[in-house]
């Protein structure tokens, strides 16, 4: 899942972008409507939706 980027990468850059996160099928639905946020902001909102045992 790609969220709003906070870094501009050069064309020849390689690596894992700061705005890309992996989610399992069970939790993917929690990302709906959050792609306008940064990854950190989105993860904070996702964790707030989870029961304490999962967060």
C-alpha cells in the first residue's frame, strides 16, 4: 500500500520508499481512505482501530 510520500526520490534511486507498507489481507481494509496521509499517520489511525491485543 502506498501512502502520501514525504520524500522526493531521484529517478535512479533504489530501495524501500518511506511511504510503502505491506498489509495482510485481514488488515488491508483498514487502509481504505488513508492514502492521503503519510505512512506514519495512517499507521497511527489503523492502530487506533485495532483491539489492544493486536495494536
